């Protein structure tokens, strides 16, 4: 006896992935459009993840240069005010700052990796993946703002665009899941 259960489609309580669905002419045009949008949502999550990884690896690699530049500016201000600073203390503070920058860049690169993993799961768990990505993004931005309030306005336009893209991906995932449930209810169990 041959088991042909795989030809009957997805299990009744699971959502089909967009790779499992067959294009049906005229029936489900809206669903096919949502499948295309889900691929876009995957691209958004993957793009945010890759850019985050690349940018934060750059920050990790150049932490020493960034620290040296920031400290040099501070030292010029202190010298202009006639203040004397112990070089040993300055070096200790520099090392601490470099470590802090590298730890933060490493954590943020890890967040980028999480976005890439979520992108991988969009086809199977669209709402979970996209909503998780949006919540992680909001949480990360909130944490960064808590640590340094000036980060809210740093790159604000890009942050707004990423938020809009992620929110759009969540909206698409919600519509896709709603449509999948309606289609499954109309067609009945397979």
C-alpha cells in the first residue's frame, strides 16, 4: 500500500508554506498576491538582519579608532580648560570604552542574526516571525534609548523606514493567515 497523504496538502491545523501552495488561476489571486508579499517580508527581515550584522561588525572592528577619536576630542576640551588628566587613567578609560563598544556591537550583530533566522521561518510561521522581528526591533531601540537618549534621533529616518517595513510585514502576515484559514474552512478538511 502506498502512502499518498502528502498529496492531500497540509494538515488541517497547520498553515501551508508559500512554497507548498499551487497557483490556482482566478481562484486565490489575492492569496497569490499575499504570497508575493510574504516573500517581501522575508526579504525585509533578511535585509535588516544582514545590514545589522555588517554594520555592527564594522563597529566592532573599528571600536579602538572610534574610542581614540572620542577621547582625543575630550582631551582637547580639557586642555583648553587648563585641566590636567592622568594618562594612566585615560588609558584605563579607553580600554573600558573599547570593550563596551565591542560588547554592544557583538550583541547587536547577534540581533541581526536573529532577524536572519526569523526570515528563514517566515514561510512556515509568518505572523510569529514578522511580529517577533518587529517586537525585537522596538525592544532593541528602546534599550538603546534607555542607555543613551541621544540614540533616538541618530538615524531617525532609517529607523522609521525599518519600523514601517516591519509593521507592513506583520500586516501582510496577518492577512495571509486570515486568508489561509478562510480558504481551509471553505475547502474543508483534506
